[in-house]
């Protein structure tokens, strides 16, 4: 996925109120923009960090700039939570997740569960339905290990329970963790930051939900799903 139009380099001043950030452009101009990530962005909000912005021309946007990439620990990290679903769709189309390749139809944002929408629904007259939930990952604190979540996510735990319900109804259900950074080789759960999510994950695995993690390769010009990396959890129903 190429960034089109090209990203605008800048220096991060601050991120605040969850939806906003201030940055200084290379021209010296200071701007306020929108932050397409409502999470904690732990480790990615250090003032003075190099960052890259999307600039939307025309329209009626209050803030034409949006935060796209932040440099942390010497690597570019994608923070835009609108990207992962499309990146996973591309990974499926490219055969990166072999067992999800070849379904007859792929639909997005389909209603299921209790007031929820599944990110990707695969269907096939011979293979049935496969419910694919996508989570964005950008947190790293130890070595080359990505971790999820970086804060408490009650909604994420709810999704795991609903995926388990789909398995018990006779369908496939897959949890895909899309890692928007390239300096990691595996993924684990942040059991210390959100024990309830970890417990929900364990229950989901026992019920037959599958899981996998995909690492992205990121430059200031493009981002794409590069390869599967291991999920370091016992009792995992791994997808390949």
C-alpha cells in the first residue's frame, strides 16, 4: 500500500485529547492535526519524535493533516488504526495467510454477535464462513517482541467472546494481529496491562478460535504486510 499523496515529514510536539496532535513542519510552520488512533499509543508520543503526516487537500476537514507514522526506537511505526483491515485484506489476497486463501467471497464490516461488526467475513459454498477480527498492534517494550494490548480494551475482550460463539455455531473464527512496525519477530499478550483481555483470549483459544500475527514493512513511501510471525501463547490455535 503506497501512501498517496506522499506523506509530509514533521516533528511531533504533542498528542492530546486522544484525537489531536501538534507538530512542526519542515518549513517551521506549527500545525494541529487529527490523530486516527484513540488508544494510549504507549511509547509513541514523545515530544520531538520524527513523524509523517497525511495531508488531505480540499473538502471541509477542520484539520487537513493526520498523523500516520511515528519514529520510535529507530524504526517507523504506523499508528493509523484505519489501515490494518485493508492490509489484512491484501495479505489474504496475496496468499500470505494460506488457510484463508481461496474463499469465494470477502466482505467487510458485516453485522454479527451483539451489536458488533466483523472486520472481514469470508464465505465459500464448500468451506462455509470464516469470521476474521483484526487488531492493530504497535507496542514494543522488550527486545523484538510486539505486545497487545497497550491498555485495557473491554471491547477487544468482547470480540474474543463473540468469535468463540461463532466457532460454537459451526463456523471458523480467526483473530489477526496486524503489527505496524518492522523491528519485532513475535507477538505476545500484555497480560500485566490487561489481565481480563488475556483471560478472554485463553477462553477463546479453548473454544476453537484461531490466531495469527502479521508483521508489516514500513517506509515513508509505503506500508505492506510482510510475513507471519509467531504468537507466543500456550494453547494457541495457530493460523498459517
